[in-house]
């Protein structure tokens, strides 16, 4: 049986920023329901819903206080049930975010755990007498002293996100029960937050890829989704090709696919995402090629709620915004794997720079800023990093139309809107047959209709650095995809003849011999020798 996600496209929703239905400035479940027609028009097969569980919101929902309750700001369990049911009527499945490396410090397990060293929940978390050198992804030590029991607890993320102890079989069973609760509700998959960290060995300072990681995933698979037609995608920041092969090997019964982030460090120097450098496009090509040639199934994405908008980052969000957005879409969606679209990407939303830390919401950016000031860095330098890489860039509210607050809310939005919403919005895109939206719509249709995209082999084509070209080959059929990665014209030539034009962001090409590609030009065609 072919799993449902093989020819599917997943749309990621950041619920807080998608659509507010009650004027409190915060996106909610009813808001998402009201936009299902739009998503059906786009053609996506599934929604990956970022966390909507009960949470104090220290990390916008990635700090969960109750896995089986909906946070009031998003609505009720009845609203979620309705979303699952209504989405089904629009041929859209729901993929939930599974955050099980840590909980909120307000989760009842942690409230118990911190009460005494003898508490039955003590070992649900990681407690030590002394901290070691482990640091939090959100700056500072990963250990927090807790006065009540005079020990330190581990938090690889914020202080309000204590790490769960996966060595404890009782904890693991609770997690599996919770997963089954959601599976029984009729969801179609889980996106697994920082799943590579659950096998951590804090005493050896191992966070990702611990020795028992794959064992836990196999157990999870057996105890929960293993026998279902279900999508599981692991967020694995440090996965090498060899790691990824393990996660997705069908014989190992772990996950469907992983998000790997090798291309994500192209615009940084060294280990810190905040130390900026100009991305080298030749490296981007090399990375994409390596993963396409060597991994049986990839997840394909440019954006998510943690990383900047792709056109601002690797392309052009000014003069050639539309061409660049379509080029990145064509380049990615014709590769082998499951494509993910982050809300707003399909209309070419851009990064949203700020002038002051007061306008920054994201905990990662804020912690980095204040830690940086202490180390003597300048405000200007810190803001430059935040404007390039900060997570708020992708989290500004969805731009639906050109009315006040872009139709996102009638109240005061929880996070500022990108002022360019008057030009860049869904309404304008839908009204323009040549918009980025329709390129995405066409790419999604292609994924549904052409076995080539699922089963065809990938072959890189040698070109100059500023062009990325590849073939897809299935039986006697051959496709050629050509993308100019830059705003400069670029020359390209091929011996092939065009049999059939498939998609392009400029008028369709009729020949491949000695052509001059326009800025950010991309096209795909069926070819013969
Ligand atoms: C993942 C999430 C991110 C979150 C972190 C901690 O990387 O995508 O948003 O802050 O995990 O849960
Ligand atoms: Ca609301």
C-alpha cells in the first residue's frame, strides 16, 4: 500500500498568526476553519498544526502544560474536533505537533516532580546535584537550580521547558498513551519536535543522537502509529545522511521522514546561527544534490516558524520578489520527497525587520540579545542578526487582504504585521492569474498527477554555480528542471529537445540551445534527446 503522504503536500500553520476569529488579536482554531476553502483552493493535502495545546506560552506553545487540552486562546477541544471533521470534507488531513522532549514547568508532571526527591514523578525529568557545561539553545546554562529540593533540572530550551527523562519507561508509556489519544481522534500524522534529543545522555553532554534514540523510536512506533497509514516527520537539526537513513529505513520501523537542516547553516559562520555570512549558492546546490541522490525520501521545505522567509534569505524580496518566490517553489516541489509550505510562503511573504528589541517577541532572539549586550556586543550588531535570522520574521500574521491588519484580526495583533501587507496579500494573489499562489497551486496539482514526482530518479545536471538544473527520470520519460538562482542573467545550454513545457515563471521556453536565463528564471519541461 502506498502511504498517503507519498504524493501529498503539507501546509504548515502557525496558529497564533493565521486567522483570528474573535478580535483578541490571536489566531485561533475557528479562524483556521474559516480558511479551509482557501486551503482547498490551494490544493494542499494536510495541515501541520503547530502546538495548540494548553500552554503558558513561554515558547509560543512549545512549552506544553497539558497534552490533552486545547489552550483557551485557540479555542476548545470541540473546535479542534470540528477542524478535523471539516478539514476532512475539504480533503485535508491534520498533522499534529508532538513536543515530547520537554514539557512546560507548569505541566502537572513537573509540578509533582519538583515537590520532593521521592515524588513518583521525580524521574519524569532530569535532576542532578551539579550542573555541567551543557548550554540551552536559548542562551545560558541548560541547568536551573530549584530551591525546593536543592537540585538542578535540565532544560535544553527555555527554563520553562524542563526536559523529560526518556530513560524512564513509565514516562515513555504515558507519552505513548497520549499519542494514542490523538491518533484515536483521527489525526493523520505527527511532526515530532526536536525528536533527536529524546535519547540525550546529559552526563556525557550528549543531546542529539544519544545511544538509545533509535530504540525509543522503534518502541514508539510499535506502541502507537506503527500499523497505521500515518505520517511521521522528525525534526532533526543535526541529522547527517547516515542518521537520516536510519530514521527512515522501512525495515527499522521508525519514522516516515525527517526534516534535515544542512542548508540552514549556509548563511552562518561556525556554530551560531547569529554569526552571519552571505550564503554560497554552489553549496546550496551541492547539499540539495547530496540529499536527493542518497536518501530514498526527503522532506522538502524552505521555511518554517523557526527560520527566515526564503526569498529574503537566499533570493530577492525586492524587485524580483515574485520571480524569486516562484523559482524557489519550482526548484523544491519538483524534487523527490514530501513538500511542506509554511503559511504565507505561497503568497511570497518576506522577512519583517524591526528597529528595537521592544518589537521582538521570540524568546530565542530576546535571550540572545540580552546575553549579547552583557558580552559587550552593540545593539546594532545584535539587531542585524535578529533581522536576518530571528524567528519572528516568519511569525508575523498572515496577510489576507489590504484592509486594517490585513484581515488577520479586528483587534490588536499579538505581533506586528509586516507593513507590506497592502501590496502582498492573499486577495491580491487570488485576483492575479500570474501570482505566486497559482504557481504553488499548479505544483501541488503536478504532485498529485505525475508519478514522475514520486517515483522518478533524480539526476543533477552540471552547470555553472548560479544555475541549479536537474533531471527526473522514470522509465522512458525524462524531465528537465532549470533554475537561475540569481538576479543576473545566466547562460544555459542542453542537447535535449523540449517535448512538453510543464511549468515556468516566465513565458515557456521553446528551445534549450544556448539560452539566456532571465533573473530567477525557472522552468521544467519534458524532454527528448
Ligand atoms: C523546535 C521548534 C521550536 C521550539 C523548539 C523547542 O525546534 O520548532 O519552535 O522553540 O523546538 O520546543
Ligand atoms: Ca482569537
